[in-house]
């Protein structure tokens, strides 16, 4: 019996160390998920060929000067949304649904759809990421208002985006998609 007690006394500090390590790891993982990273599953073809149905991605949530939930403080990253960023945002039509699209135009930009081509501030927009180069656009021009951006899917023939529901309020941005982490054969950083 005393032999069992002495073995237990020897193993107790090891068990405490293991428990503390697991507790700290789980706490850090929860903090990272709540405040910094979010995983998303791609359910549609609107971002093909960049993202495919079934891809699982990570989104950096507070990259764009987001406020910390429950506090009136902004994280000090100071990074602005850039043209070409792949972003996740709350749907302009349904706050319960999140979308993923590419930022095409920023506040103050002029975007024009002329003869099935896109011009940004008077220059033809080069888009090597498009799934299909043959896209029909209605001839229109817009100037993006302050506090808003213009977003579109890479699969333009199968994407509900700013062409249908208008400019995206930047307050609806959740974060920037930066990594496909599953399926394993598609692991890569997003551009």
C-alpha cells in the first residue's frame, strides 16, 4: 500500500504539468479562435478556381482595424483593405450568412463595365484569377462611396456580389482569408 502511495506521489507532479500544459494550450486556442482566427467551409462555386467547394480556409479576423468585442478598442494592425484581397463578410442581405469574395474597388475608385470588360479608374483591370474570361457585364459605371468597397466572386458567371446587391459596407467585413488548410492536397496561402 505504501509503495502505491509513493508511486502516486512521484507521478502527481508529472500529471499536474501535463494538465497545466493542456489547459494553457486549450486556453490559447480558444482565445485565438474567438479574437483572431476563424475557420470557414466553402459551400459554393462563386470563388472558383481560387476556392473550390469543400475547401476549408482560415480567416484573420482583426486584420483591418477591427474593434475587440466588448471593448471600445481597435487592434493596432492598421492594415487597410486592398484591391485583390479575398475577404469574408456578413451578407448585406442577411446578417446570419457570411460570404467570401474578392475586393475589386476601394472607396473613391471608379469602376466601369464597358463592352464586357472592367475598367478601374480608367485602366483595364487585369484579373488572372478569373475562372472564365468570357463574362457578360451590363455597361455601367460607379464611384465607390466612402466606407464601402466593391466585391465580386472569381467565378463571375456564378456569383452573387456587388453587381447585384450594391456596395459593401466595410463594417460588415469579418476578415481576410489567408490560408486553405483542407483538403491537404490544396494547402496553400491565398493571394
